[in-house]
């Protein structure tokens, strides 16, 4: 005759209630961790977009400075042509 261990252990209502509370608490912890993970990924995504915008903006700014310096330098040169 195959008996499981639950057949041999008498039912204790206090222990059963405690195990049910522990299982519900574990479920709530898992839900909270999933929620926190979602928030973290959302924050990382937003930060990544902001960082990308910053990099592009700084790149355009530096390109503008280089272009302005190049134009200013070209204007200062005297062009002499011999015919």
C-alpha cells in the first residue's frame, strides 16, 4: 500500500493556516519584486533615452564649434592669386 507523507501526518489547523499565510506572503513578495523590476527597467530605458539625447546634443554642439572655428579661420586668410 502506497501512502504519502500527508496521510501519516495528522492535520493541524494552526500549522495549515501558518503555511497558507507564508504562501500568500511569498506570492506578495514575488509580485513586489516583479513590480520593482518593471520600474527599474522603465527607469533605465528613460535614462538611456536621455543619455542618447545628451550625446547627440553634445556632438552637434561640438560640431558647431569646430565649424565656426574653421569658418573664422578661413575668413582670416588672405588669398593671393597670380595671373
